[in-house]
């Protein structure tokens, strides 16, 4: 089911969205893990249902279980 509205930083917009490929999703999770390692371990463990160690193998396992979706304003802003 598509998102009807996104609220971000006090702004809301109608989104255009697309599912990320497995390769894109792994890179997104690895980037997040490098910038926020503690938060990524916590979030990854919660979503994966087992300890998450910020490794590529852990990101690949997570992506197999959880879909990743990219959002942007539908009007192109």
C-alpha cells in the first residue's frame, strides 16, 4: 500500500516512492551503520530478531527480511 503523506521536520508532502533493490538497501544500511553504529545495532537487532553487528552479512540478512523503500516529494521539490 503506498504512503499517502510523509511528515518530516515539521513539513508534510505527498511522496513518490520506490522499493530499493537488495544492493541499494544493503548500501543504505551500511552507510547508516557507519554514521550511527549504536542506533543501527539496536534497530537492526529489533528488525532482524537477533543480534545485529553492523557487518555486510548482517545488512544482507536484514534486507532479505525487511523491505527498504525510498521516498521523495511527488512534485519533485
